[in-house]
C-alpha cells in the first residue's frame, strides 16, 4: 500500500513539475540568479533574504543580488560555496530526473550545500530522505544540467 501511495504522489508531483508554466531557467526574466535572493544570507543569517538591486555582482552569466556589501564580497571570494545545488533548480525534481525551477523560500543546507525546492509538497517529500535525493540528483544533474528546463 505504501508503494502505491508513493507512486501516486510521485506521479502527481511530476505531472505538476512538467507543466510548462512552472518551468524556467535558473535566472528570472530580469536576469537575477535565485530570483534576486542573497545566497550568502542562507549561510550567514540562516534564512532567505531578498537582495538589493544596488548591491550586485556578475558571475556565471547572471546578476547576483546581495543584502549587504559584506555578502557580496564573501560571494566574490568564493562563489562556488554559495551557489545553490543544481544551478538553483528544484532538488526534489533533480532527484527524480527532472529539471524544474525552484522557490528561494523553500531551502535547506546540507553538508555546506544550499538546496532549493519548488513547492511545499516537493520540499516535504525531499526532506523525508534528502541523502538519497541528493545522491540521485547529483548523478542526474550530469545530464540534466545540460538541458533547458522542461
């Protein structure tokens, strides 16, 4: 019974995830990475904080916003430390071999890596077993990362 329930929930989530209205690239139409949130704040403050358009840096083809000049400098010194896993796409979706944009307010840091998820349902499902989703997501991302969002 649990296997059937799991299959139904996963199927429903994947149907939602593959809807083109929810898909998108890592950056918003305005070109801001992580929808303009300060990725350093997740690590230093422990919560998502919107960045200031007056405090930004260019890295990897996108504009990154920060809530303080100090956060900008921390990012520029080591961007790989602060960039979300899977280029900011949904960690749950990557774990099930899909590429879906994520919400910056649904997040978790595990082993010094920032993971974002698309919806509360996906986030809750991912949090039930993040280690396996991360393992699968890391493997899947080798190919998913080359593709546009579906």
